[in-house]
C-alpha cells in the first residue's frame, strides 16, 4: 500500500526532512515528496499502536565496567512477542520498527519505559539469556572490552505524522471496503 503525498507530509509540523523549517523556507515547500509505501507488517505495527497507544521495546547493550565510555547497542530495536522468539524473528520485527522510525511515523524511546508494564518477556527471554551468555563468554578473552550485558526498557509511540498517515490509511481502507460492496 502507498500513500501519496503531493507536498511535504506536513511542513508546518516540521516533519519534512528535505530542508530547514525557518519561516522563509516553510512557505517555499511545495515540491513533491515520494509516496510512502507500507508492508503488511508495518500496517500491523501501526494498527497495534492505534489500538494500544504505546508498545514495549527494548535494546540489548554491552558495556564495560572499566571504561565508562564503552557502551554499545548490540541489538535494537527489540520487540518480543514470546519468551522463545528467535533472533531471526526479533531482527525481522526490528527492521519493521526501524523502517517506521525512519519514515518518522513512530518514535522509539529507550529512556521512557511503559509504566505498569511487565517487561518479563524481554528480561527473561531466551534471546536476552543468549546475549548475556555471549557477553559472559567474551569476558574470558583478555582483549574483550565489554563485560556487562544490559537491557534498556522503553516504549514505541506514534508520532504526529504517524497519526495523520494512519488516518489516511484508514480512509483508504474504508473507501476500498465500500467500493467492494
């Protein structure tokens, strides 16, 4: 599915990344932007966010207890549906989330965990256990800098542009449903 955008997604809300948004350049934005296209998986994520407002996300991080600056995101974004989700599945979902973030339709906030959400599926997942084991194995190698496996808990939210695009998607689906009657 694609959504046509004849002008910028909404230059007045600073969503356009093709130029600065000073008051002079804002009125000059009348060029065409490429249409946004969506996969079924992206639409499912957007639909989940519309239904739930926010979704949980995490990031697996390696750090060093000796070098405070040594801190590396090893796997992000991480969205886990089941304790035993495979690396392949998590990377696939992560790719969908990264794509939506790149389109500026969602925000991935690793410093804003969901209140009253049980992140046990993330912290006790097979994948995080494997990640922790891998970091612990690395500690045995003298040249391995990182010695600590961490998980940062966060949230996924629709952006203002994401809400507008979702409304447009809903409109197109409703129109298509009526046309098929």
